[in-house]
C-alpha cells in the first residue's frame, strides 16, 4: 500500500507533511507504514483515497494484485484439472 500511496503523493508533488495537513494523519504514521512498523487502518485509507480521489480498491489493490494473479493462475489449473476429471468419469 505504501508504494501506491507514495506514487499518488509524488504525482501531486506533495510530501508526507502536506498529506498530514490535509488528512490529519500524523506524518510519523507514513514513516511507520514505509518501514513496516504498522499497517494503515481503514479510516486512514479512506482519508487518503478521498484526498487523491481514488477508490479504496485502487489504493490497496497494488499491494495484493501480484498475489491475486498468482492465485488466479493456480485456481485456473485446478478448475481445468477438475473439469477434465469430471468429463472422463462420465
């Protein structure tokens, strides 16, 4: 999530302190997210999404998109194998 946040922040030529002023989220919170010391809570994600005019989905999907793609590929393989087995059993 931090990478997407940083991308959005940089695209608006903002710094963490600017986002802090706009959202009320302490600037130190962004550093904690970047360093993996904490994870963003939903209320803060909403404030950031609203500030940058993106959906929550767009804000957090980048974090999970790679894993989702991997799961989808393996799930497809399972479905194909299941469908082949179903067809041969008849």
